[in-house]
C-alpha cells in the first residue's frame, strides 16, 4: 500500500502499457521502426522498475487518454481550417 492506494497488479500495469504504446504508435512517436523495440522496452522497464499504485495507473491512463483526445480534436480543427 502506497499513499493509501494498493500496488497495481501486473495485469493492470500491462493494460496501461498497452494503452500507452497504442497511443504512441497512433501519434507517430514510435515511427522509427529500427528504434521502436528499444523505445518500447525502455518505457516498459521504466514502469516495471517500481511499485506503481492503482491510483497512479488511473492517473497515467487519464493523461494518455487526454493526449489522444487532444490529438484527435487538433486533427479535426486542422481539417476544418483546410476545408473552404
């Protein structure tokens, strides 16, 4: 228990990491194919190194989701600006 939130089970951490990598792929962050495996491995190690709590994972999911929503909204705005 950390900050009154239990340590997240590995399944929740894996779910978050999948969410993160999916969104990083979607925004083009992982577009460099030769470097992609190492970048994903580094991100995984970063989060697997410590004991991430359930609350911390919920916060991180929210951050990734908001970034994805912002990217989609920005794409719609840019498209609207291009349409006469």
